C-alpha cells in the first residue's frame, strides 16, 4: 500500500510541476501582454489541474506521514524536514487561493500585466514566484533524503525564503525593464 501511495504522490508531483513550468513559460513569453481567449482557456485548464493535483498531494502526503509515524512512532515526527515540507505546502495552498481569486482575474484582464498598477503587477508577480518556488522546493524536499533528521527547520525555511527573495528581485527587474519598454512603446 505504501509503495502505491508513494507512486501516486510522485506521479502527481510530476504532473503538477510539469504543468506549472509549461504555463509559466507560456506566460513569460507573453511578456505581460494581453492574453488571447485560447490562452485564457489554457490557463484556466492548467489551474484546474493544479487544484486537483494539490488535493491529491495533500491526501497522499498526509497518508505517507501517518504510515511513517505508525512504522516509527518514536522518531518519525522529529524529522524537521517533514515540518518544513508541510509549511511550504501550506504556503503553496494559501498562495494558490490568492492566485485564483486575485492574480488570475488581473492576468486575464483586457489590459494585460502592464495595464495594471505597479502594486498590482508586484502582487501578481509575487504570487507567481511564490507558486513556482514553492512547488519546486516542495518537490525537492520530497527527494532530499540527505536532509532527513540532519537539517533544522530554520535552515530549510531560510533556503526557501532566499529562493523567494531572489525570485522577487528578478520580478522587480522584469517589471522595470519590460514596463519601461511598454511605456515607451505607448508614447
């Protein structure tokens, strides 16, 4: 049973991360321009895949923790990597809600990314960065066996936050460079 749950968990991660990276690449190629109707439909389909995948990952992830605890109740939950992974997936889940109800309506608006205010651009971009970093980091934590019972929660979360910070720096640079081009073009 455990092997099947691990397999389902891994397969779902592959589907989710693959879908995420393809969608991110497509959005990056748009460079903030208005999305066409077929692109909006594709974004909505990808969002549904991500919601289903996240649900399956929560179910299989909790199941794996329960099985691990039942196998080794004295030490299993002392592994700080497990708590870091749950923290990252929790952030991912909350961010996903924000993505769906805040960012997607703005991305799919007729004005495109650069028709939004600077604050809206930053918030939309930040939700995207948090999403991508969280999915990739959670996937890494799933395979980082060398961190089991050897790395503190604070270290793992510091690495995670550093990745988000680096992403945020690139976001600000992207918004500035392409925003300048859009403003110059519109003049």
